[in-house]
């Protein structure tokens, strides 16, 4: 009887171990769209137009801020492991620039090694005004009040 109880305990411990180990397996997600390199290699600078690029590669992930002369195809891979923060393990950016006539001017590819980290949440607001001391702020408005401002 005690052998049966031991087997159940070992089986429960093994099942629990497998359950814990499977919960710690990394999760890999790919986001975005990166065109096939064979299609990208067929692009001809100076002869392909926006319409031909759109037909060959599809709609870009993003377009340039200043008009429609830059198209970006972006894809990235994120790896999440257990309780650690997600980490970007791969990034591919295809940048296509067009000239004024709407023809391909340049085709560039960028990877994770070409990027820089930009901290968008610094918790600090940068202003373009003057940096005043405590006393300048306290005494700066002396004499700048009128009776109308209190009514």
C-alpha cells in the first residue's frame, strides 16, 4: 500500500515539475511585415514606381512624416521569458525612398544593430523657458499685480 502512495507522490511531483517547467518556456512573437528578400532584390532604383512597389510588396507598415516619399516595412521579434520584461531579439526595417517623380530613389535595410534606444518616458518635462531660482520665482511678480486682476 505504501508503494502505491509513493508512486502517486512521485507522479504528482513529476507532473508538477513539468507544469512549472512549461510555464517558464520562452514565448516568441513576431510582429509586423517584412517583405521576402527575393522580392526586394527585384526592385530597380529609378524605374520602379510607387504603384509597382505597392503591387510587389504590399502596403507599407508606415509612410514618411513629410509626405508620401518614404515607405517603411517593419517587423520585429519579441521574446518573453517567465516574469522578465519582454526583449526585442530581431528587427528588420526596409526603407524605400521615392524621388519627386514617384520613382524609387533608394532601398535600404536596417537591423537591430542599426537602432538606438530612445527613452520616451523620462518622467521629466523639458521646457524651453528660463531656469529661475526659488527667490527669482518668489519675487519676480512683485509689483506686477493690478486691482483688476483680483476682481
